[in-house]
């Protein structure tokens, strides 16, 4: 905390000194009707040679402020705004107030991009000119987004702006995909897109636009044509073994209708399931409520996947079918239908070495693994939305059915284990959100109701007998059924008084679980008697009656957000079979405060403080044993867990669209106090038992993030440098010994994307990760390095040659592992018909295995994963623009 205070004080001192050494010019900009002109562009330049010194934009009240560092006696100040005549003045370089009144132009002006300007700003909207960032090899909009400064696309497709996930992904202002924007990103032709807009401080609910401010960011894709028929198609085949890759994704975007449908199938390692993944911040938070996507209780022992592109190692056979339709029924009322089905069969082959680091001895386990994974998922959403300045209504009905199965064969030390797991599930969920004006305030209604059923069947066979609780067995059969009912209903009001907004909510939340499980041990087909601790018949009920007061204050360049929730929480947990019962009643106050300050046109900072109480979940509160894999048992016969988290987050960001420079730094500190400590017992055969013991303990973590992006227009080069440093310190019980565990990691990333000439461009990415785990006096260090080089050659306008070289190195004490990959791409384009003929040769060096090392609190593991062999595919790709 002292370091944080020193850093803030140091920054404020520097900022104060810089202010006193500057000329400050401010004023207001209006039109002939005394209406303010927000977003007006004000540029100060050298009056002799027009060299730009600084610039600013007028805020929503028409006010501007310039900080000028210059020794010139006179300056030129120029004001421009679309639809108005430009004004310029020669002024003396001194502190002064200068107001402008702009006259409306008689000409009909259209917004256009100047070719050499990569980014434009108007109000809270940044517009990236796609033509500037796109080169000859780019086909879909995701290829271009990765090169835009300030925007980051993660390996799973998630888009960040200045280090924070985007809130919404629009196409022509409409949210067709409800957070599953990979489908558009990976298939929308870049040639159809005019610009990418970043909507800062975006409030998606029009009713609350001038009432509740937002500091979140959304992204909008602006197309070249108002009515766009587009999409992409690909048909490919190859050998060693026989390979196929087909993708047909038509799209239509109009004023009253939008549609994206897709059929994709391949066995080339392309993980198309990512196109169905929810990625926006809003949808991710929505999935957490009510445990919509709760993980399975049990799992077969899977290999640790390699830390690079799935396409290099995924052995798949996938079919995906999805259709997404948006219909505008009447003005501002939309009906959305999102349907998807995926059938995916995957294989995993490899081996692993696991070392359990205990305070007394190290326990080693060797496993050779062959896994077969079967995924079948049918998901649907039906959404009715009305979003006007007078009414907001959104009702979402979600129905999902899943039939997943997994099979695994493990050769572990002297035992062979055959695993069969079935995890079907069914979910139905309805969510309503409604806001409407009543006199001088807004009434808000929220209601969520969901039912989820998740049965599991887990069969494990061993070729040798094992001993568990003095019982001999060579087969385990576990049956588990979890059903849950969840509802959350709230009524609230929103009212704005001058610059302050007040929001109140009163609600009731109920979550009911029923968990039934049993474990049977067999020896040579004969069932053995086991204790009642191998059964669960658990009713886990929790309810929360809550009231929330939210206050927002906006004053000049300050935004203050205070959230004061109060919860009356009740837990009622019973297991009549095991004669267990627990109750908990508690009143919780969890304040959350954030302060945002716009320091000037370029810099802004944010500080947030919050207190959060977390209590026991059902997967941490069951009184009978449950196998989570063939060698791990869990039993949580303990008091209800209580965890109090205190969080501090500080963010400082800079963005200068004219100079295409974006900087973001973030620090977070968290202290977590718990009443339970994890208790882990590891046997000499690697069989582990997990539980909790009642003991007060504390976890502390520090996290530092930094990122800088710079686009150099003259060199057509984007430079990026980022780093992450984290420290976590905690205690745990390991084989009845209390141990201190510290995890430290340092990650540094760098990237250069440059169009060197009209026939050559390069992309170079480097990453170094140093991860240390300290268990008492034992230290375990892993250094991971990654270097990726992509060379793009353009012999002429219709030919592209790509050479991709990847190098990975993992260093562990007294040893290191290296992996090399080389790929080749040749593409010939019929420009007039927009048809690509493409030849791909992947893994030219025929690298057969990838060795990956990882560590955590007490486990060090080395996985040897069999990757895809050398393969050649040929494909034809074409744009569907204007075809249907």
C-alpha cells in the first residue's frame, strides 16, 4: 500500500509541475443559435509552418482546454466541425479565454476518411480506418483488428480495449450475436467493412443514456453499404490422413433485418466451437448468475494442452451449424433468434509426469494417456427487445440440451485405468429486464427464473486391485445427479437530480440445489460393502433478501460511483442420509466505490475500492465422498466457508488518436480472509483427498499490468509492448503439515507488425514468462519463451506467400525443452471474382511432440502431447458478397 501511495503522489507531483510550466487556453464553442458543439476539434500549431503542437476536443458542454508547451511568441488556433465553416486565429502565447461561434456551412458534407489518417475521434467515438490497417493477405475483420493500436484480440477471440473486455459488439448498431462475436469476426470479409468504431463511455440502454453514465466501451462494425449481402465460403481437402475443411457462412445486414448463418466442418484442428463462445463482459457476468455453465463434478484425467494455437495439436472431427436472425418488428423493437448445434469428436494422445511436492517427500506419478471426447450441444435463445428513449424491455428465453461423453485409457505406473464418463444436461432459463418512466423517475423490473438438471455417470476400471478405506477394488462406479432451481426478482427506481443519479433496488434471490450421488466399489464384478460416507443426498438452499443504493455523481471531469448493497443471507443445508445439518444467517454490507478523473484530453485515471463477502458453494459443502477423477476424492464435512475480500484497483490510461498512441497501466491488490484452510492428503500412489479444516488464514495478491501500443503511419508499423507481474501468498495444509506457498510470475510480451514494402510485411511476436513457486524452502522455477515470425510476400497483386516459423523453449532446473514449427502458405487470387486458391503445408518439420511444463502450489507436471503431423491441404475460398 505504501508503494501505491508513493506512486500516486509521484505522479501527481509530476502532473502538477507540468501544469505550471504550460500555457493554458480554454473556452467554449457554440453555433449561431447558442447551441453547444460537442466533439469540436481544436488544433494549435506553429503560425509560421503549421506544425501541430497540441489539440483537444470540446466536451459535451462545448468547453475545451488546451495545455501548450511552446516558447513561440505567437500561435495559430484552428477550430473545425463537420457541417460548419472552419475558423482560425493568430494568438499570443499566454493564458487566456477564447470562445468561438461557428457558422453552419451551406454545403452538404459527408463524413469521409482521409487516406493517411488511421484513427479519427468525434466525441466519445474513435473510428479506425480499416483500409489503413488492412494489407493484401487479410481476409476477415479479425485479421485487421489484431493490428489496431489500443485494441487487443486474445487467443480465444476476446477483444480488449485498453486492457478491458468490450461491453457490446455491434454490427451497424445492432447486437445480433449477443456476445458470441467470434462468428462475425472470423467470417465477415474485411473488404465489406468501412471502419471499426470504439464507443467509449457507452450506455447501451437509450432510456438511461443521459441519466446513468457508463465508463465501459463497446465496438461497432460500420459497413461500406447500408444493405450488405456478404459472408465467406471455403472448401478444402488434404492428406496424411485424408483431411477436409469446409466453411459456408452467408451474412445479410439491412435496416430491418440481420442474419448470420454458418455450417462448418473439418478434421484439420480448427476449433470452430470458439465461434459459439460468449465473450462480452455483459454475457460473461450473466452466465455466472445462477451457475448457468457450471463445470462437471467429475472428469477423466486429461492431458495439459499445449500453450499455443490449437490448430497445431487438436485432433478433431467437428460439425457446427448455427443460425442467427434479427428482425425489426417495428421501430426500436427487435426479435432475435440464436440457434446452434455442434457435434465434435476429439482425440488426445500423450504422456505426463506429475511430481507432488510435499514437505516430507516428493511423490512421482507417470501416466500414458489415450482420450476420446464426444461433445454434442444444442443451444437456443429467443430475445425480444425494445430500446427507446421512453421504454426499455428485454426478455430472453434460453433452452439448452447437452449430451457429452468422455473415454480415457491410462497406463499409470503398474496399473491400467479405463474411464467412461457421461455428462448430459438440460437448462431452461428466462430473464426479463424492464425499465419505463413514471413521472420524473424510472421504474426498473428484473426477473430471472432457471432450472438446470445435470446427471453424471462415471465408470472406472483398473487391471490391478487398489485399496480405499481398507476395501479392495478394481472398479469404481459413481452416479451423480444435480438439479437446481434459481430465481432472482427485483424492483427498483432510478432518479436524477441535477448531476447526481440515485438508483435503488429491493429484491429476493433463491437458489435451491438437490445433489444425489453414490459410489460403488467392485472386486471382480462383486460389489463390496462401503460406508455411508460414499453417498450424498444433499439439499443445499440459500436465499438472499437484498437492498441496493447506487449513487452516481458527475462533476466537471470527475465521475464518482458509489454502490451500497445490503444483503440478508440465509443458508440451509441438510443431508438426511448422513444426518448432517447446517444453518447460517448473516447480514452483509458490501460497499463498492470508484472514482474516475479525466486529467486532460489524453490522460484519465480510475481508483476503485470494494469489499466482498463470499460464502460456501455446493461443490465446497458435501458430506459424502465424490470422485473428481480416478485418483482424486473430495469430501467437505466442514462449517460453511466464509471469505471476506478487500480489493483496491488503480488504473492510469493515455490515448492519443492523432498520434495513434495508447498506454494503459493497472495495479490491483487483494486481501482475502477465510475461516477454512484447504487440507490436501496425497498417498504414495498419487491418490489425493481434498477437504477443508476450520482455521483462520489469509491470502494476499498483487497484480501489475502495463501495455503500450503505437502505430507509425509513415512506416505502416504497429508496435506493442506489454507486461504482467503477479504475486500470490497463502497457507495450506499438505499431508497434515501447514505450509506457506508463494507464487510469483513475470510475463513480458512484444509485437511488431510492419508493412516494410508493397511486396513484404512481417509480424514478429515474442513472449517470456518466468513462474516461480515457493513451498516453504523449496523453490520451483519454470521459464517459458515463445517467438513467432510471420513473413508475408506479395510477388504481385494476386499472389501471397506466407512463411510462419514458431519457436518454443521451456526451461526447468537442470533441463530445457525446445519445439520448432514451420508452415507455408501460397494463395492465388482472382481479384475480379474474389476467389482464392490456397495451398497450406503445416508442420513442415514434422514435429511430433510438444513438451510442456507447469507448476502450482504443490504440483510440478511435465506433459508430452502428440501434435498433428506434417499435412498438406488445398482449398478454394470466395466471398459471398452480392451472391445471394
